[in-house]
C-alpha cells in the first residue's frame, strides 16, 4: 500500500480533523509537522497548497488539499469504516454539522473566543479572565452554533449516524478548543445533548490519539 503522508500541525483544527478520520479508519499514516506561523514552513507549504493552508495529504503520487476533499478521498480509496453516511437523515445531519462548523463555529468559537483568550493567557494569565467575549454578537453566535449542534444531535449518538465519522471529527476539533476556555466550558453546560455527545466522543480512538498540545498539557 502507498504511504499516506499528512502535512499539518499538532495545534491545527483542520489537521486534527484529518488525523482523527485516519485513526478512526485504522489507517497508518506519517504526520509531517508544518508550522503555519513560521515563515520558512509557510513558504514551503505554498508550493503544495496554493492558499497556504493545512492539512495536505499525499498518497500514491497525488496531492490532495482541503479537509473535506481529503476525507472523501480516503473514504473512496479505503471504503472500510466509512466516514460519511448514506442514509438520507444521516446525510442531512452530517452535512449540516460540517457546514455549521466550517462557516460559523470555527471562526467564532476558535478564532473569536479561544485564540484571544489563549493569547491573553500566554501574556499574563492573571488578566486572561474567563474568556467571555466582549462583543455581544460573538456570544450570540456561539450560542446559536451550540443550539443548532445540540438540536442536530438530539435523537442520535453521532453526527455522522451510526459511528463517529467525518462530521463528529469536525465538531470535536472545534469544541475541544472552545471547552478549554472557562466561559466556553460553562456555556457548554446549557446544551445537554451536545455535552453527552462530547463525553462519548472524547473516548473514541481519533480524539484520544490526537490531543492538542493545550489539552495534553492540561492532562499532565
Ligand atoms: N478550507 C481549509 C481550511 C484549513 C485551515 O484553515 N487551516 C488552518 C489551520 S487549522 C491554516 O492552515 N491556517 C493558516 C493560515 O490561514 O494562514 C480546509 O478545509 O482544509
């Protein structure tokens, strides 16, 4: 079998989605670290990803960019343990969850809430506070994202249907950062379905094998 090589960073949300998917499918892969905040790595990355993003997958002489395309590709090449459902209700839930994460939750929960809190912590942890957003519209967006995800997961164990799949990896990668923020973790308490899902998901092989450095530090 040709080697699967994933380029990414251990702190990256999208690289983690791809890594979780590979682990859930039981596929061996090599993880090549690329720090998108380092100039030399960014220059090298642009040769493979025209938009300078991670992850990038290499397999059998092909380069695949964009996380959803990577997941679809590995599902097509390795059909065992599918990441994407086929039943209509599951397809609707899974696609909605992925779209909500990519378009609304990742920018809001990660970039507008987790990253500012994390950076403030690094500068002076006593002044970082609980991470509550100053801008009310950001809190509202965070609530809307959680309300929608909580509704999607109300009558089923997994966003992808019968097993932890692509949609679960998307939701997990974002919520794992959001829940590092004290205000985020407290806010999660108001969404029982999502909370129950997170408790199940955190013990799945993908999430267990790919902790963010921030989470690994907390567990020490
Ligand atoms: N649409 C891309 C998004 C990937 C993405 O935003 N990756 C982030 C890391 S989580 C990145 O490479 N950021 C670097 C940058 O924006 O310069 C995908 O689905 O793969």
